[in-house]
C-alpha cells in the first residue's frame, strides 16, 4: 500500500478546507442563501432536473446553520490543517455523501452530482494512509 507524506496530507486538508470555505460560505446567511438557491435552481434545471422547491424560513434556518458550522470548521482547518482534523473531515464527508446519495435517489436532482463527486473525493483523500516515519518526524 502506498503512503503519502504528512506534508502532502496537510495540503489535502488545506485544500478541502478552502473548498468548503468557497462552497459553503453562501449558505451561511439567509440573504446569500437566497441568491445561491436561485443559482442552484437554474443549474439543476439546465442539467435537466426539475425546479428546486422553495424554502420556507424554517428550511433556510437549517441551511444557514449547516453553512455556518461548515464555514467555522473550514476556518479551523485552514488555521491548523492537522491529520486528526482531516480524518474527522473525511468521515463527515462520507456521511454527507450518503445523505446526498439518498436525496439523489429520492429526487433525481442532477445538481446533487456536483456536490457528491467532490465530497466523495475529499473524503477518500483524507483517509489515505500517511507515512508513519514522516508523521513521527513532523510531530517531534
């Protein structure tokens, strides 16, 4: 089995955090979410899917709560891209992917593929084995 260096792994954690920052920041406020929801609706329809359902304030609340938490999690990993955080993030991404695949199965919304593929990729990357020798040298 091939191992990656701890330096490479830190770059993966940083990359996933930057991705989260860019993708989830618009979900953090009701105003930015309204804009991104309209954009996602257009993309889903362009891909051949149905219009996305309108969100009531209660739905927006949960979207913004999720966006805020992921945004803070991204900032933590940007400031400290340690292996432990990458492992937790990898597991969370695999969980998110399961729920998105469920939503895809229920709705058929092609837009979900634009989220599933990167989530799965970041999840797998953050579960790659890290070289023990380099990890010990880095932690020393």
